[in-house]
């Protein structure tokens, strides 16, 4: 083992956290020249430039961003190990950076997060709601929530905690005006509204009652990155949409929307917790994962009994 492997890492993390060599020197009790020397030595050993620095600013390079996330975990683990050996109570604390799809966050996650922050008062949440596929490691997320019919293979850890159904829907007024399709292939003659972040937004897969795969290529009227907009447009009689059941409220029960192709098995939409592949997760990340799994086990049991997922 290279005994110099960890040299400079604590200083590097201190510089990034503080945003300057001077503040890092003050927080570590070292001189600015010592900080500069440690960073230069670290970059030379790694043969990579970690940050761009001027007298006025300091910015991480793409390599520095990735390296910082790994170093931050190492420093956090070391701090936790010291606390454990010194006999201190390890109460989860610090900032937890999360990413979640907008509609899922507003409809399903909001009450659970409120309970989580109450249960863990020393954990601060940095929550980003958007529907794009974020880079978990490069963007420094602790946990990302993703909903997908099929999660792509990766080096990340993923744990499914919920399953919903993808429903093909239209309003009664739209169907009265344009006719009700009885077979998925008839969708090519209809206005369709689809989600741009799907792997193939303009192709909808189906499983026939006989168990065969059927893929329908669409001439889409609207392609959008917002499930909320999809729902608003289908309610405004503008076309046919495919949405996870968890995006709906009571539109099916009230008759505002009608489900199509009910004899075809619904496509399953799985929801995952995704996080970097690390053997030693911080206490705050472990707490969040365990809390989410337990909370959604209860919520999903209730939702299934009410036919909402």
C-alpha cells in the first residue's frame, strides 16, 4: 500500500469547503503556503489538475469534482470512526443532497420528507426537484430517486422501494371527438402526448393479452419533460397520454379521464433509490435509506388497498 495515498486529501476537502486557500488555512491552523504546497503535491501525484484558482476565484475541474466527492466521503468516514472510538453518540448529521422527479416529489415524497426532518433534526436537506437524469457522482448527490420501466445498468447501487403502473389515458371529450382506439396500433391515428425523458419518447411498448411484445411508433402532438404538463393537456382534451398511476389524484374515479386498452397488461414503473457504490455509507445516508424503505412500505400498502398504485 502506498503510505502517501491519503496525503493532501484533508487539505483538499478543506479548500473546497471553504472556497479559498486563506480560509482553509484558518480552519486547519496552517499557513497559506502550506495549503498551496499540499494541493500542488496532490495534483502532481495524481497527474491531474483538480482546481482552477486565481486571486479572486477557485473552481473545481471536472476531475476535481469527481475526486472531491470521493474524498469527502473518506473524510466523513474518518470523522465518524473517531467519534465511535471516542465513545460519542453517532447521531446522523450534516447535509444530505437529494434529487427527485418533480411530480413524484410533490405527490409522494413531500409528507415523508417532513417526517424525516422531524425525526433527524441535525440533518439538513438539499433537495433538487427536476426530471432530468442527473450524474449522481459528478454532481455530488448522496441519493437520487429515479422512476423507470427499466433502470440502466451502472456501477451505482439501486434499491427498488415502490412499483406503480403506466396507464394509457384520455378524456371523455377527446374520445367523443376523435373516437376510442381499441388496439394500440390505432394510436398512430391519434394525437398523443409523451414524456421527453423516456429512452424512446415516440415509441410506446405494450404486451398483448397473449404475452407478445408490441411497440407502437407515434406521431406525437406534444413531447414534454413535464408530467404535470402531460396531465394538464390530457385533461384539456388535447390527446392521449401514458402516465404512472402515482401522477394521478382522483381523475379516474371522477371520470375526468378514461383508461384505455384495459385488456393489455399495464407497464410497470419501478421507483428506485440510487446512490454511489460505497461500502461505508454515512450515517445520514443510511438513515434516509432506511427511513424511506420503511415509510414507503407502509404508504404502498395503503395505496394498493385504495387502488392508487
